[in-house]
């Protein structure tokens, strides 16, 4: 149920229009369903959670397949303590190891192992196929461009507001 439209003065909420509300509900449903659909494929085919895959892929894109844990936490949008537990699970599987940062011992690097890289290389085709099936196969090129543009604008707004809030 949507509250009655209130005055437009600055002290009143700017309620969503019916079209905006419909879009918002669709976006919320997408945000809940897409990670679950991607994770189901990754769990089934590679025994990885979505965030584990994302961390391994992020490390694979770095020089020497290594990254400071603090930077990896930002990439994974995770608190450092939560990322540390995730890295611990990946270490037990032999996919990642930790080493002190050689330039500053106060930091720790997460390093993708050869076994982790091999597992990622094996998992990637199935993951990409699922991404294509769920997103790119149902959108035309104009819609893909629009989705990318909209996502970038929203991300930039979130980052800007986070920076402003300190």
C-alpha cells in the first residue's frame, strides 16, 4: 500500500510514483534472485559460493595474483573480519594462501595459488554461460548498454554518498 501523496515541501517524503514503485519492486526482486541463481550454478559445478568465486576472480586479475586483504575486502564489499574467514575457508581448500606484505608488515596479502587458479579456470566457463543465459541472452544490445549505464550511475552515487558520510 502506498501512502497518499503528500505536499512537495522539503520536509515531506518524495513518495515513489506507481511506475517508480513497480521498477523498485522489480529491482529488489532482481537483487535477491540473481545472486541466488548464480550461486546455485557455482555451488553445483564448482563447489564455490558467489563471493568465493568473486574473490578468486579478483585475485586472478591482479599482478602476481596477490592483493592486500584490506583492498580485497573493498573489492568484495566485505568487512575485513568476514573476508578473513572466507580466505581461511579458501586456504583450507588450497586455493589461497596468506603472506605478510613485503613492503609493509602491518598488511597481509591474499595470494591465489596455482590450485586456486586452476579451479577458477575450470569454473569460469560454466559461470560465464550462466551469466549469459540469465542476462545477456534476454537483453538486446541497447538494453545491455542501458543496464550498464544505469548500474554505473547508481554505483557512483553510492560511492559518492559513502565518501561524503566519511
